[in-house]
């Protein structure tokens, strides 16, 4: 399953099966777009630009939802 929540300079976030790739949008926007946080098992962040990484969403996913978040080596 592929869901594209957002792409471009205003934020990037794509779901492939149970994995989120990049989290450059807000939790509120993801919620409004209908994401099921319970279905997410892992999160991959490609790099630390604001359109690929949102710190409050990262903290929520890691601390509240207990998701595994992975970064590239050059993060």
C-alpha cells in the first residue's frame, strides 16, 4: 500500500505499507489526512531538512507512539 501524504517544499511524508518515509509535516496535518498511527511500525528520515523532518512529530512518534525512527548516516 502506498499513501502520499505530502511532497514538495512544504513537507514530505509517504507511507509504504507500515513504514513512514520522511516526517516533514505536522501531526495535525497527518491526522487530518487520515493517518492511522497504530498501523505504523517504523519511520525512516532521509535527511534533516525542514521539509523532511518535523521535530515535534518525531518526538510524538518516538515517545508517545513508541515507533522506531531511523535516520541516514549523514543525518
